[in-house]
């Protein structure tokens, strides 16, 4: 199922990349239409010549008549009638199409009849073969005989068989162009959403710095008063964390090892705020496992920040567990923290979680599985992400 979705996404992307408007210029449109009618004329001429054993001249005049009649009906329907039909409501459009069907059949028959009158007046006639005397027989009809119901019914199958390939090709082309236009609009909308998400991400980084920096500096101050040997390491962690959020995370993708270093540094700095009785545990893959893999920056940061913000509040069994694993090009992220059952649960996540979900949908379509559960005493986030390709 997932492979089908990926293939479908690839296929639609390719259709969206094709620019119909740039390809289908006026010159190319005239050329393609000309080739279509020339091809139709050649096949029709061969059919008259070999199938009905007509002379070259008779094959030519019948081919000319049929091509002109079909062109008039085709262009009148698609370029004159249809645009006006679809200006109204759907119900009205369906009704007008139903009405237009017999009207255009009558138009086809009338133009064919007028050609027969013209050919007969010029002295043209088919003297041999199955169609012997066909022009004179058609011209000798009255106008109302030519468009009688029996005549319309008898000609319907012929008209449909002749015009259906042109109608099918035109309808298929218009559907493809409309689908392409729809995909482009969706793509532009998605790009705009990604830009908005990146703006929100930049805002998140700006929001991260003040309160996080304040807490870390307080911890540094306490350590420096005690002349603790941890001070240089804390300063280095803080420097790396701030450098990553301000500079290195400004690209669409970053090396996974750098993202994990940021998470590790952030977790270490946050851990300093809590006493030893808080059970804070995290696991990360080795640098070798991360080699060659890339990920969108700060993709999981909202989940981790929320865990430290809302977790570790229980008087008993306060814990935070973060496990990140890699297997077959897939990124597995599991985060659990305690929940204060006496506090309000409505405050969990909010806009931050929604933005995180939106980024996943836009940056990793069909390539992720996110599960968020708020249980009685535990908040759990599980994310599986395909990092390949």
C-alpha cells in the first residue's frame, strides 16, 4: 500500500512538473490540429479508394466533404457551445448537453446535405461502385426529408463512429490539462504552506532562545559559584546548541548526526534543572549508523521541548524516556514522559504539535507514521520516518 502511494505521488509530481501552457502554444496547437485532420483525411481517402473502389477524384471530394463537416461540428461544439454551456449550474449544463447532442447531429446532416447540393450543381457524381449515384440521391431530397427523424436515427451511428475519436482525444486532453492545473495549484499551495511553516520554525527558534538561555545561565551561575568542573562542558553544549538553532538549521535538510547532537546537547542542558531523583533517560544511535542520512531540522524538537515543559511534574515516578533508533533507513523516535494527573491536560502541545504534524505532512508525505497518545499518567509520542531518498 505504501509503495502504491509513493508511486502515485511520484506520478502526480511528474504530471505537475509538465507545463501544459508552455508546451501547448498557439503554433503547436495549430500544428497538432492540422496533423490530426490531415491524418484523418488520409485514412478516409484510403478507405474510399480501397474499400469502395472509387476514383481518385471521387475519393477526394467525399474526403473533403467529410473533413470539413467534422471540423465544423467539432470546433462549434468544443470552442463555441461548450464554454457557454458550462457557465451555468451543473444541472443546467447537463440539460444543455443533452439538448446539444441532437442539435449537432442535425447540423452535421444539414452541412452534408448542402455539400451534396453543391456537388450536384457542379456536375459531380459517383458513376461506379457501391456509392453509385449517392450525390444525386442525396441532392434530390427535400430539406425536411434530409433532416427527418428516420434520417437522423440512421445517421447517428455513422456520426458517432466518425466523431467519437476526436471527441475522446479532446476530452482526454482537457481532463489532463485541468488535472495538471489542479496539481500545480496544489503544489503552489503546498509551497506556500512550507514557507509559512518555515516562518513558524524560525519563530520557534527565536522563542526557544530566551527562556532556554535564561534557565541555562541560571544553572551556569550556580555551577560557577561552586567552581564546578562541569562549567566548561555546559558552556560548550550551550554554544553548540545556540549555533545549531541560529545558523546550521536554516537549510531544508541537515545531517542526521548534527540533529542528534543538538537533541543530545539540549537534553543535557535541560537535565541540569532537575534533581537526581528525576528519571531522565535517552538513547541515541552511533555516529556510524547516522552516516549519509539527512533529516529536516528541529523536526522532533517540539515533542522534546513539551516533554521537559509538561513532564517531570509527578511527585512519584517522574520520568522522561527518549529513544532514537535507526533501522534500514528508517528513523524511529519514541518519547514518553509522566503526566501530572492533577493538572490540566488541555495545555499539552497546542499549536506546536499541530505545526510539527503539518511539517511532517508537507516534507515527508506518505513517508511517516506519527502516533501521539495522552494516557492517564503518561504522554507518549512515536514517530517512524523514512529517511531514504
